[in-house]
């Protein structure tokens, strides 16, 4: 047996008065345990039998690979006269430029309109 000085916290997290207490040192052994000790520890364990089985669950990679394979097979089996799924095409440089320009003009025009309305309401120019 040994002695220690401890302090605990109350319900509000404030430290309490330091107290003297007796402690039991941990039990340990230098070197490996025997097979008989191992079996005894395993049989009296709280989780005995819980982690004894090896599980080989299906991984996310396997699930996604199977899904991709099914999609490929469905695409191969799809009749030619049926329209295939539409894939979105990338916009050209000209389309991107036009879209960006229209967005800039629209936001600039919107700002001017809002400033004009607010200016007239608040009496400022």
C-alpha cells in the first residue's frame, strides 16, 4: 500500500481541499505470462467471446467497384434506339466569356438601380 495527496473538483468545477488517501499500486509482472495465465485472463474477461470472431466486411471500394460494374453492364444492355443518358458538355471559351460579361453588366446595372432608388428615398444624390 502507498499514500497519495489528491484534490478533486466539485460539481461546478472548483477544486476541493487536498486529502490524504491510501492507494494500491498496480499489479504487474516482468516477462511474458504463461499459457495457463493467458487462458485464465481470457475466460474471465468482460469481453470474452466478443472479439474472437474475424469479420471480413465489404469495403467502400468493393461497393463502388460493384456499382460501377453494374452501371457499365446496364449501359451495354441498353438498346441503341433509346437515348443514352445526357452528359453535360463543357462550355467553350466564348460561352464562358459571354456569361461572365453578362453577369458583370447585370450586377453593375443592379447596383446603379439600387443606389438610385435608395438615393431618391433618402434624399441624397
